């Protein structure tokens, strides 16, 4: 019985839901060099993270440039809001993840909307792909 309970707890913890939005910046023909795109993407990420008062976190496998974290909540339940800017196969990817929920909290929702608007304004609609 004890091993069943431990297994059930492990499976429950491993299956926590998350809400994710990804924006990929795909350079258009004749666009800026990859290094310029990376610098601009990281600066946009840093600026938005500061605006939302997010805390920087160290680099990890899925976010080699480091990322940002902020507590969010829905109906009094705490959630973790993660924000990462990372290289993709064809450009740069911005990833916003709200963990332990299947819907956006107010801070996560505001961040993803502001991010989408900022990216479209800076890089143009054609260069921004939402996943």
C-alpha cells in the first residue's frame, strides 16, 4: 500500500498542467544578422521582465541564456510564471509558461499579451510566429 501511495504521488506531481505560449521570431529575407536578432530579443526579454518585476534565474537546459520567474495566482492559489528567451532552429523563441494551472493568471496573461504586441511592433507581423 505504501509503495502504491508513493507511486501515485510521483505520477500526480509529474503530470501537473501548464499553460504555455511560444512566440518564434523568424528572420525575413534580407533581415538582420542572427547575432543582432539575438541581442535584440534578449533586450526585449530583459525589458519586459523588468516591467513585470520578474526575478532573473540562472541558465538551465531549456533556457541557456537564463530566464525570469514571478509568482502569480488564480483564486488565491499560487502559480509559477516562467519567461525564457532562447535560440530556436530558425531564429529566437520567447516562451511564457504558467505552471500548475490550465489557464492564465492575471500576470501571465498580461505578460503574454504585452510580449506579443511588443514583438509584432518591433519585428513585424510576418516575422512573429505564435505556437
